[in-house]
C-alpha cells in the first residue's frame, strides 16, 4: 500500500470517527427516559440481527443452488472439496480473523472484551460458513449465525458509543436474537443467550434486552421466511405413562452419545491442530477432508449440508433403518473432521441430526426385538432434544427450541425428562460445555462472565485500603450517628476491650433506629445493634475468592486481617476496588490480545511500545523463577509487571509450524527453563528487567 493510500485511509477513518462522535453527542441530547432508550436499542438490535439472519439463510440457499444443480449432479463428490479449497485460501489471506470463529468467540467477547467483536471478523464469518455449508459440508448454521448476530450488535453498540456493560448486554442479545430468527424460536433464542453466551449470568436488564431483541428478530424472520414448523409430521403419540422409563433410557443413551461426541471432537481438534496441520499444508488437509465428505455424500446424499430435509424424512419414516444407521455414523465422524480441519459452521444442526437418528434406531430396535408398537416420531423428537441439550449443555434452550421448531406440545414431558438426564450426564463428567472446553484449550478459564485467571492473579494486598472505622463495642448510639454522617464509610466494625473484631454495623442497622432516636439514644450502645458475625479477608486471598464472598453477602466491604492475628483488622477491601482492579487487568490482556501479531514477532528483550509510558517486552526466564508458579512469583507485587503470555519455543525436531506457541497461563502454571515471559508494565519497571540475572 503506497503513502497516498495510507493517507486516504487515515483521512476517511478520521472523518468517520468525527461523524460517529457527532452522532453520539446528538443522541445524548434527545429527551428520552433511560429505560425507554434501552428498550428502543434492544428492539433495533433484534431487527438488525433478524435481518442479518434472513440474509444469511437466503445466502446459504443461494450458494447451495449454485453448487448443486443439474449440471453438477455427476460431480457432487468434488463439491465439498472445492468449497474447502476456497476456505483454505480465505484462511491463508486472513489467518488471525479465521481463528476467531463460533459461539466460543462470542462468549469470549462478552466475558472479556465488553462485548466488542471487530466488524471484519463478523464479515469474514458471514461469508466463510455460507461457502462451507453451501458446498455441501455437513455443518449447521447456528454457530456462525450467533456470531453474526453478536457481531452486528457489537458494531451497532460501538456506533452508538455504548458503555462496555451495555455493549456486553446487547452483543449477547444480538446472538440470541439471531438464533431466535434462524430457528423461528424466540424463547429458544432468549435462553440460548442466557445459558451459553452469558453462562447463566441472569440480570433483569439483560433479560429485558434478550426478550425484546429475540421477539423482534423472530417476527422479522417469520415475515421474510414464513411462519411454519421446521420439522413436520402428521401425529405424535407418547404411549402410556407407564412406558416413560423408555424415555429415561433414551435420555441415558443420548447423554453418553453426547459425551462420546465431545470426546471425539476433542481428539480430532488435537489431532489436526497439534499434529497434522503443523506438518501438512492446511489446504491439502482441507481438500482431503472435503473429498471424504463428497465421496460419502455421493452415495448417501442425505449427509450433505444442514440435514433438516433428512430429519423430516426420518420423521416421515421414508428412510430405512440401515440407511439411518449409516447416516448417523457419517454425521458423527465427519462433523469434527470438517470443523477442525478448517471448516466453518455450527454443531446445533448436527446434534439434532444425530439425536434424530438415535431416537429412530432406538424405537425401531424396541419394536423389532421386543415386539412393541412404539411411535418412532416421539422418540425421534425426544432424541433430537436430548442430544442437542447434551452436546451443547443447554437443557432449557434445547427443550424450547424443539418445542418451537415443531409447534407441538404433546411430547413435552418425555422431552424434558430425556433432555435433563442427557445434560446431567455430560455436566457430571465434563463439568462444562463443549464451548467452554474449547476456550480452556486456548488458555481461557471463563466462569459466570468473568475470566477467573485474571481474578486469581490479583490479591487483596494489591487493592486493599488502610483506612477502617473501628469503634469500641460500648460506643453510644449518638456517636455512631455522628460517625455515619461524617464518614465516607457505610460500614463500621466493633471491637472488644483488647481490640479484637466482634461485630459489624452497616447503614441497614442504623437507619431503622433513627426514627426512634430521641427515645433510645441514651439506652443503646454499639454492641446492641451490631451483627455478631464478621466476614474477614486475608491479604493473601485472591480476588476470585473475594468476589465470591461479595456475591454471598450483602455488604460492600470486608475488613482485612493478618494471618498471625485473624481478629486484628489492618485495612478494608471494597467491592468497587475489586471490580476496578479486574477491569484494569482485563484491559491489559485485551491489549495483549490485540497486539498478538506484534508479540509473536518481537525479538527477545526488544521493547514494544503500547502507550505513553507503557510497553511490552519479552524476557528469558531466570534460574530463580524455574519451578515456581506464577502465584508464587508475585511479579505484579515485586516488580510491577503483568505476565500477559508465555511463549514456548518450537521443538527443533518439529518440522511444521511457522511460529512459536503462545499460551495464556493459569496462575498455577509452573515456569520452565525454556519459557519466555511476555511482560507488560511501565517503562520504568520494564527497564529494571535488564538487571535480572
């Protein structure tokens, strides 16, 4: 790119930023109540996500018609490979953007980046799945559609200048709204966002946004695509309630099948990304997988694409049992191969497909071997929901999605029973969804919308205040009232004669007695109204533990005590300070994520300037660090430096791979002698690393 082009791009970017700021300033002058404005934004988010979902759906259909037509019917075995070849070129052109795919990327954005998703990522992951699915590769549209909805909503929030907390809500709402549109399932979209994107982090404003966005998106989808059931059947019979144990068994089978699918997916992921793709060019691997897909699809064309038509054939009973068995095996094996070799798509539709096959084969087997007269339709539908819930760990969403996609309530009880059993099995064994496990392999440990690695790397001593209001337990009420009026603190701690903590007094205890102040000021003392329990924190406690304490208690601060004397207060830790410390640390990690390319390319001991007064540097591990965990090293406390990443050198015996491996370490990560620390800090502290020996 020449200098004139660079100047033109900078000029256009500056103009766009100016227009955006002027627009945001104009919005602040509109006299609309906050809640009304919030609702309007949620409806607009739903409309944008709904239109994006419709465009995505129609684009897949258009691409499918291009690939699969009368002129290509004799060459269908080549079509998936052609699609994979095109995708490999896209990955080669934009490898970093290509990696940011799927539902896990939306979870990461909402949990770690205030809902921010770069628009180029959204655009890339709009085009890539269309080519992948349209060329016949057997994946679903749901993961990409959630990313599309979240990405467009994130961009909308950025244009409006919303805060990180608001953008986080609307990004999740956009993802849920897109799911609602593509499944024609508003309730399913709401609970998809709650169960997967927000990790069950329920808040009233969030729920309001989810409802408004999902309903709007679903209405738009119905207007453009029609309001009809995705899965059709004449009738469904669940037989007598005495046979409900058969659905329990189906739930168990579905649960263990879901578990096996997740384990197999994990194996394929490691096989490709840790082995094959480090030694063989990606395009060759992807084309080979595409040929496998096309070869099987040539003989069993029900495996091509999303698979909803095949599911309807199974419901109608037009597929014979051995064909269903073959389709089940193919779908089970091919989906992870396509996805982890470099394909783009979701696993919702494959989960439904696998569940439908299992339900049909289960009912067929019972009828054939035991002479029962079971209606296979109910078992197909229940199997779909059970595997969908088990693989994705979304029990409520799975129940609602199946219910809304079929528009039939008859089988809801066995559906609920099987879904809960299947999901419980996966949760007991895996303790997390397939999306969270994928993030954990990348080095992220996300829980309830927060990145626990960050919280566990910061300690109370880093954020504690040394001011604390300690009052003798015999202090009069009149003096307490004076302290309340003159002190910035809303919590006081009573002490015994020897200075030990014995009670807690908050505004909640003081407010009720103010109305009776004239009558009781001479009769009550502090110990009469103090709560006897005192929740304390140690200086060495990490903020993950402290945040959990705040979550279970109705206070905004805790006294900090010494381990040598657990009843002797030395300071306080405040909820606000904990959240501020997390936000600051999270921002540093976001900076490192945004500078990942620079981090990979900077030479050892070379300083990369991030902002005025702050830099990133690589540093060799010194002998005294080896064998210690990051928690034990306490680099933040001792040196004022943040460990952003650890670079591990590529083995000299490894022929593949173009760059060293970067990991985001767990606080309990044990330092190895050949590790390279990627450190962030002030220039002054960075300079001191040159003296490390």
